[in-house]
């Protein structure tokens, strides 16, 4: 059975949610859209995190030591090898394979150790400032360099987490493990999880270190510091290249910006892979959905789908991790679906996994006045391909008794379970979400129990 956007634990059939583990669960065929932010290690109350931040900073500053002692070629080799860390799989690549920087960019990075007096003398405290000084040096490079300089720690962390959750590991050779004692990259044999599709090693990273954008970054510097404090009214705004040149020539200004970011550290928090919408937003979406007409008038179907997509992903979290939304065509009809990972985190989720082979849950969205047999058959045909024998139709009004009987007959003949949620169910889920007394997914569980009771014994 093929999965949509498969994760490592899904392949090995190990049930845990993103909420309950300490690391970002890797996807098998694409990157995780997050980055390690060194600032989170610096601000952490953990002495271990602080020590790792110091190791990263010292390793980066060692490049300047090499440059200033006539060993530029060695420094170039190190910064190039440090610039990509495929094992952690962070970024936006769909292939999980990135490219290292070239010698030209490497020399531009190393030049700051020679051309900026303050850095030449004392080095960096926050090396991510390099984004404000060198062109084409972005957040993914900062993240990968930080990961590579603490790769030895990540190996130990990964092995520990793999053993805790029963994730298989294999003997692998890593070619790029940084040796803090002699400041070089060496090969090392170890045991790690591997990507089952290509056998490449996988490293886990603590999710407490991850953000979508580093705390210190170019856009924030320009919009919230340079424009407000440095730019003179009436002057033209510099393009990126000239801004970077200005920053190199006025490094004290960059340091002032960094000092401000340090004082604001309480606001710097890690970003989860998924964040629920606020209760107020959920209430607004319910109000919007309630006022929408059925059908396609004034794009009502699209508005319905957009609101349901955002709402449902939050209502069923953390018991179901959101995989993705997708559109498909069935007999010329465009159908919008929501796909969730079945983590078996509740008893009834385990039941539908065991009884219906449901490793992922598909929810089909229908902004129609009345669900009919063809809608049920559309989902039924889709389930036959890849999702097991369980699915959910989300629509506006309760099904008529005859249609409900059709779903029971489908169970009797093919052992398929298709639940139908309507506006009343979604409103109830939203009310439970607001009260925080129970979990909204219990409404789906109630529907499932009602369905099973109606099935012939």
C-alpha cells in the first residue's frame, strides 16, 4: 500500500505522533521545511545546548584562525564540506539531496574574517550574522553548518531515540563527521536509521531547536531594524548587494541589531511542524461555513473546502497528524481531500487500522445539499487504491436514511466503512475544541460507534 507523503515511522509501521516525540519525524521523499536555529541553543536553559552552541561558534571561528594563519585552502575545504547536511533533511528539496557551496562563495564567507576588523580580532558570537554580510548565504546554510559541526552529538541523539521507539538501525559510514579536537572532517562507522528507499543514513534533530526562519535573519534586519533606525527618509533603499556591502563596512550596526535580538530572546521560540489555529479563528470559520450556500455559486465550494481544510487539521490534532490536502479527478469531477496519518493514538483509531487496514485516513469534502450514492461510490473507488477500507465524507447536511443504509450495505458486501460528518458534527467538534474539556476527535469516534452498531452482527 503506497502512502501519501510517507514518514520514517509510517514505513516501519511504528505508531507515534509528532507531538509525543522529541525530534522532527523525517519524511522519506522530501525535506522537513524547518531549520536548526543556533540562537535557540544559545538562549536555552540547558547547559548541554549552550555547550553545543559554543562548539558550533568555535568551529566556525576556527575558519578565521586558519585564514589568518595562511591556511586558506584548508578553511575553504571545511566550509564547503560543512555547507550541506543531507542526513538531517531540512529545507524545501523534493529529492532530499542538496548541493554544497562552491569555492567562490566559500571565499566570500572567509573574507569577512580578514576584512572586518571586529571579526578578525574576536570572531563571531552568533555566526548566523553571516547572512547579513555575504550574498547567497541563506538560512539553509546556517542550519546545515550548525548540524555538521555537532554531527557527533546528533548521532548519539538519533541512536538513543531510535532505541526508545524501536526504529530499526543499520551499520552505515558517514563521510563528514566533524572532529572538534583537530578541526577536520573524518569518516566514521556507526549505526543509524536509513531511508528505506535509497539506504541513505538519517539523523534526528531535537525539535526544540527548529524554526522556519532563524531568529537573526536578513528580512527581519532590513524591515525591523535598518528601515526604522538607519534608513534616511528620501534616500533610495539599497538593493541586497549594496545592503550587504553597507553591513560589512558598518559591522557595529549589525552588532547593535544582534544585541537587540538577544534582549528579545523571550520571544524566540521553536516552531512546531504543525500549529493549531486559535479558538477564535475556529469560531469564525464555523460562522463562515454556516453562511455558505451549497453548490458552486460565488465559489462557495472552494470557500467551503478552504475553511474545512484549515479547521479539520486543527480539530483532530494531536491524535491525527496532517499529511496534506490534495485534489483528484473522479469521472471528470474535481474532488478535494484531506489526508491524515493514522497514528493509532486512540482505541478507535487502532480499531480502524486493524479492521480496515487504514494507515492513512482520507476525508473527502462535499459542499452539496444532499450527499448521494455516487459521492459514496467515488470515495469507495478511491479507498480501493491505497487507503484501506475506511474513509470520511464531510458535507453540509445529514444523509437521508436510505443513503446511510447504503453505507451499511457497503460494509456488509465489501467490509468498507465510510462515515459521513455534516455541519452539525463540525460545529460540535469546534465547541469541544473551544471548551477544551474533551477532544474533538471523540465526535468522529461517536460516529464510528454509531456506524458499527448499525452494522449487522
